[in-house]
């Protein structure tokens, strides 16, 4: 983006950095999906198995403070995960 005034899509953003140069401010901001880049090892190890995909996604959303409603029972949401499939170096993505 450049110029005196720039626009972006409507939404909720997390501002990571602000730099000022005279009357001009530059923001570095990310949408809420950047929260998915956090390490999820402890969360996934703490789940109680078996767990449905819907319950897993809802738990993840609650942990991260996100409302995730894309996965429903109509789209394999009732599929069961029977054990911890990853134990190290996993993110929420």
C-alpha cells in the first residue's frame, strides 16, 4: 500500500507493529488467522480422545479466542479421532 490514505478489507486485525515518520504512520497488521501459527503441542496433548472433528475444532477456537463454525456435522464433523496423531512441533493450522 502506498500514498497518504490506503484502505483494506473490513475485518478484525491484530496490529503487530507501528512506526511513525513525521505525520505518517505505518501499521503492520494481520487478520485473526495469524493466531493459528501458535504452537499447539500442549493443547492437542491435553484433548480427551476419542473426539469428533467438530469438538476438536470448537476446542481449538475456544483456546485461541476464535469463532470457528466452518466444520459442521454435515461435513465430516462427526468423524472421530481416536488418539493423538501428533505430539511435537504442531501448530493450529
